[in-house]
C-alpha cells in the first residue's frame, strides 16, 4: 500500500455533504482512495509521498459530462464559423468522413491534455462517427496512456439523408453492426466497480440521426448490461421542430416514449427543454449535460439551468466538441455557466459555488457515480490544485473559491487522478504535450487536405 499526504492548502474545498472549506487543509490518501480530510494539523504527518499545497486552492477534480474529442482537429473551420447547429453539422460531416484511427487517437490525447491542464479529472466522450476503420478503442487507448478517468460513449448514426436524416449516407452505420459493436465494447472494457477508470456508455447520436428502433434497442442493451445511456436532446429550436414534425412529440415526450429517462440516462444540452420536460426529468432523475460555451457559439439559446436545478434535475457541465466550443477549458466552462445564467435570469441565478458544484458533484451524479466529485473518506483520490500567486488571483484572496470562478480561467498546478500524479507544477507527467500537439496539427492539415 502506498500513501500520499497533501498538506497546507490555503483553502481545501470538499464538496462533501457539509460543503466544508478548510483553511490550511489537507488529505491523506492510501493507494487510490481518500481516507482522511481535515486541517493539516489533524492528519498523519508521514507518508510515502508528500505534496505541500501552501498557497494553493485544492478542489475535487472537475467532471466533464459531454465532449466530442475528435473535433479538436477541426477548430474554427471557416465554413462553420457562423452557422447554427444543423448548418454547422452539414458543413463538417464531409470533413469528418475522412477521419482515420490515428486521428481519433491523437485528437483524443490532445483534447484530454487540454482538459487535464484545466482541472478536469473525469471526462465522457461521445464518439459517433467511425470512418476508415476508426473505433472507440482508439479513444480508450489514448485515455489509458494519458491517465484520465474516462466514460467512453459508443455513439452512432444510422439514418442518412436518403432516409430523412441529417448526416450524409457515407457516415452512417447499419444498426445491427452498431448494437453488436456496443456489446463488444461493454464486454471488453466496461468496469462497473468502485473507482473504475473506464466505463462504456451506449450513446446513439441524436433523434435526427438514428431511428426509433435503434433508440429502443440501445436502451434495452444498456439496461441488460447495467451501463448508462447518453444522447443529444432539444439543443435548439430546429431540433424541437424536427421532433414535432417527424415524431409528433416534443423531444422530452419522444425520450419518454422510448424509455430514455431515468437515473442511468443523461442528455446533452436541453437548451429548449420545456416545463413538462423539466418536470419529467426531475421526476425520473434524468440528467442534463449543460454546455454553455457551445450553446452560445451556435446561438442555440440559454438553457434553463436555474429552473432545472430548482425542480431537482441532475445537471453536470460539458465543454462539448472542440469544433463548437473551440476549446476544452473546464474552469472557463464553469465561469461561463455562471455568467450565462445571470445574463438570462438575473444576478442571483447562479453563485460561484453553485457553478463549481455543477462541475464536480453535479457531473458525478449525471454520470451515475458516487465515488468522484467530492473530497471525503472513501472517495476516489481525484483532486486538483491552483496556484493562488498567479496574477489572475491578485486582489481576490479574501475568497479564493469565488475567485477561481469569477476571475480569468486558470491552469492547474497539480492534478492527481486515482492517487497518481498526472500534472506536476503545471506540466503533464504522462505524455509529451509538445510532440502530441505537433502530430495533431499535422493530422489536422491532412484531414483538411483529404476533404478538399
């Protein structure tokens, strides 16, 4: 058994049931779990390894509940810079049709590096396009190499343009093949145990890219194996109009009709979720991944997060794809969640601590986990620290917790995941970031060339 002592934090935020904020706080960790959280003076003073967090803010690792990591290859594409969701997708599908397995692997590594350096320790990724031999295995391999706790969502598209769907026919799959591969991935990789580093999620892309039958069959498969379900829902007004025209239902009604509600389900965006839909999600414990930067980028609207939380809907935070956000900075997303709710619903619509809670405990609940998102005995040893001597925090140390959210987004100084040091003094310890980015940029140029 190895032990780790974390001591002398300027402030340690637990996000436990008491929401403690401990001055001169610390943690005592055995292997990959926390065994004690208290002021430093009350902890054992010897351990195999010691991290002195003097002058740092320590918080639980942030949880990202929605992403498309491959999209980091197509950031700021000119043809998609000024489009809403459907136009944006139409312009990008033709490029993504040329993805390769190496592109999936390297783009996942790049996206995870960006997340890790911004305080994220657990991420979901929704990969729904598999051209040229690409597989979800390519993403899973990248997560294992870089050391991120990962919920790998096996996305899918089965209804192409000839059948009334949005994606081109060249990027859709046959439904029996989708279900067979989803089963293979679950049986090969899914870990249902406590502190699991890898879980598999069944995740048809959206109501406008898969059939009613695939949605139902996917839900049945997921529940047979006890894994979670994920998709996009009610992202903008065109999404809602499509659902009403195609299915004669609102998106929430369609989800309920297909069995896509419950504590094992979370939906991305829900910007246009109506009051009956909010009540349905609250009653069934159905989760929402809130993606404020992407929603603003695509002009989808302001998700009613205040109303959702007041009703009891589980809400987590997501950066969404790197081609609709053009970034994957988790602290920036926390800040944007706070600011956007205030723009839409007033200055009391969200506090700094509530925004941070959504990104930690909220994300854990949405992913159906009770072992991450807080610093407490028995929880996974996932935490990050921020150096409060950075210029961005100058003048704000009367409340360092609020400063993390209100002030300019910061990079982490330290990140520990599953008891292992992944970021030390602001640098990743598991991969050579410079080499990864260099290869990533080469592949991005290659992808653009292939699509011409």
